[in-house]
């Protein structure tokens, strides 16, 4: 590979050897906006990407979708009418109302609102922190610039001999109510890193670039808390690796560039001597890699599901042996830089759960082409995949069930909503992950209903007007909205490029926040609700609702482990549908008796957002902790 193909994170070292201001912004603007010669994939159909082009013609190497997978004509939902402006397709869908016809609740498609014009830093990484209800956003330190300074004249010293320093913040706490920013000092480079929450709700981050690659960082949720950073903690450099919580509350960190291994995060202040070699990662790599940021989930049997490129296995974290390999997902490549999306689907609990609670994984999008990254470098932008695969990872002999999204998508996010539906948003329809390596933003989210019949699971929602390309992120909020931020497909903070460095922050209201459904929305009485949960024990929730004589069949209780999102990967995201034992109507309020999860394999210890859902409308959540 060339240096650029091998690592589009290497180039900044040459351009920013002494200062971010050495970067030639005008040259970068011209590079991103010069007229491109259409690649072979674009010589037919819509030059901005035709999601139906595979029906009429396929290029060599294109994924040929079987006819029995194609939706029937009546099942297909049409895209909003679009046009082009400055090389970016702008949706004409109503971004405010989101309703096809006034008063038609079933047609309500959600609503976008711009809540801030300045996130301070480009939100490459994001997570909602418990207790403080603030979103932690950060990018990388290497560019030596952001849009918010460190407070009080604070700077980090880059070179003791020359006195070179960096006074910009590269991480912030974002107040979800006021949009106020609290800048935080970062010393090690967090570029392309991973993260998750501990039992106590502290954030732990692993890996990154250069001096940050072997680093473990901690950030507690307390007033005036700052990062605690331990550069030599990991045995192998973890750049584009995935971090997943285990049954006992510890973490495994899997993969990374040139790291065909995994390891477990050591106790704070300690260091690992060596990693565990993982031949599976070597086997799933190729000349474009396409197995970075693997999809990693704790299975309900305590083993770890690991998906890389197109293959997946179960790893026993106690014996450190692969206990089974699953069938290959056909169609193409799903991990970075082919960058599909994935989630472990909501886990449903009952009064008498089986020994191993059923679990299922969903994977969508990516690229049919092994060389989508290197072709994008040559200005050939392949159409992304439209297909999804579902696999029941707890069954003895599972196979992938496949279906189609309404549109192709690469670099998107999957956020599980309190209702158990999955929101798919952000990303592009063509190209690959990387600097300027994608085209045609996919502006319209889709809602996926896991319980609907095959062919009826997707519903197109209101489109945003802001492209969210490479380095965007999304976060589920307590009020049921989804915060969307980031997008920077440029080498640095560049504002006059084809897709500028994006600092605007939006919130998306899913269809369940239709104003006409407001009377269905419960309100949890936090002071009268149990917030410390014990495995297998019944706990009490008190709430109020405008409805009277509530029926048990209309009530659902869910708990959600917040996702750490970066590069289209939602680490440690988990939604669990709890068993409702009883609903008691007591006049001015109601009480629910609910059964907590049975084990740490089903729900690892830590903080969760608890929602009461009435007739598919969720309450504002409260934080509960499983210990």
C-alpha cells in the first residue's frame, strides 16, 4: 500500500510537524473540490449514486443481490425528492415537521432541531455519561487545534526545549440541556480510540495514535474531574480497536491496526506484559484491512462474539479459546474502512428465562468491494451495500437471515431506541471511510423494527440537511431524542472543503415523540423508584400517566447501556426488555413490579438508563445501577 492508503492518519505528521497553521487550507480546498473523472461504477444511472443500479447492470466484483431478496414493489418506500447544491445532495423533506399530512400520526417521520452551532471539538467520539447527564465528545490531539480553548490559559507543553505548546481543548463535556461546553485537557492522542463505562459510571478509554496507542485513560463523573492517563498500560498498540465489557464488569480490547491480538484492561495504574495472539484477526485481514474496529459483543452465555470483515466467532474469555465459528456473512466487507453498522438486538427477558437467553446480532451496509478504499483514493466511489444480516448467536446451527435497507449506507450509526426499535442514521451511499473517500451523504435515517415481518421492517424517516460523513457520532438521550454531532472528512479543522469540519449539533426526535402522542408518555417518580438493582430480584418503579386504568399489556420496561460511538461502531450498547411482574393502578400514580436481569452475562454490572414505555411512547429515563 502507499503511505496514504496504508494510513490516512500518518499524513498529518508531515503536515503538522511544528504547527497546525502550516497546513495549506487553500490547497486542501482545491483538492477536495476539483472536478473528478467519473469512475466505471458511475458510467450508468444517476452520477450521484443510484441505489437501484444493480437491477440493470453489475460491474465485475459487484455484489449481485438475489431476486428473492428484493422487496416487492408495494413494500418499497420512496426517497424524498432531492437535488444537488455545491456537490452535496440536499433533501427537500421537511426537517421540522416531519409529517406527511397534518394529523396523520402513523405517518409522522420524526423531527430534526439544531441545538448548537459549536461543539467545540469535532465529535469523532461520543458517549453519554451517567449521573451528570453530559455527553463526552473528543477527537484527536494531533491537529493541535479545535474551536474551543482550554480554560484559564492552560496549555499542554509539546516540546520542553522549544517551548511549543497547544492551548486548544480536544475533549469537552457537552451539557445536553444548555449546550454549554466544559473543555478538558487531553495529553495522549485519542485518535481512532475506543471506550466504555465502568461499574461506577466512570469512563475508560483505550488506545489511539502514536503515544496514545498503548494508553488507558479514565474520566470520573464528578465536578472538576480531569482525565487520568496511563500511556504504557496496554501491551500492544490499539489503533482502530474495539472495547467490550465482560460479564464481571471488566473489559476486553480486540484488534487494531497491525495488532492481531486482544487483551484485557489491567487495573488502573498497572500494565499488561503481553497480549493474546488472535489468528482469527490475521485471517480476516486483507490488503485493505477491512477488519478494523471489529464488532464485539458480550453474548448472553458469557462468551464474546467477534465479527471481523465477513466472519465471526465466539471467544471464551476464561479459557481464551474460540468455542465456535459461525457461517460467513456473504455479500462483502463490513468493518473499517468498509465500515458497515451493527448492534446486538434487544434482549427480551421472561419470568422463567432459559439457561442461555436468546441473543441476535444485526449487521447492515458496508462495501461489496475489497478495494473500496484504494479505489476511492483514485476517485472511484463504489455504491455501498444495502443488505443486512441477522444471526441468532445463541442457537446451535444458526444461519444469516438477509434483508434490504431502503438505501445503501456506509459509515452509519446504529442506535437502539427505548422501544426496542433500531435507528440507522448518518454516513454515505458511496465510497469508503477515510479523508474525502465517500460521496453522497445519506441524509435520511431509517427505523428498523426487529419484530416486524421480513420485508416490512424498515421505515424511512425525515432527512437532516447536514451531511454526517466520516467521524460523526450519535448518542441516545434520557428524553428519547438522539443527539447527532461530528463529521470531519478532512485532515484538520477545514471549513471550506466539500464536506467541512462539522461543529453543529442536532437532536433528532423519533416518531414516538409525535406531539399527538404526548398523553401516552409516562413520568417516572425517581424518588419513589428503586435505583439499585440486584440480579434476579424484583424492584419497584413508580410513575404517573394521563391515562387511567393502565393495562399490563400496554407497558414495557427497558434498560439501556449507553453506546460509545465512533467510526460507525456503537461499543457496549445494550437494550434489555425486562419482565413486568405486575402493574398496580393507585389513583394518582401507578407502580410496576419488574424483575431485574438474571446475570452479568445478560446485563453487565454498571449504570443503565431505565425507561417506562406506554403504548410505544417512552418516558424520560432515570439512571439505575446493577451491582
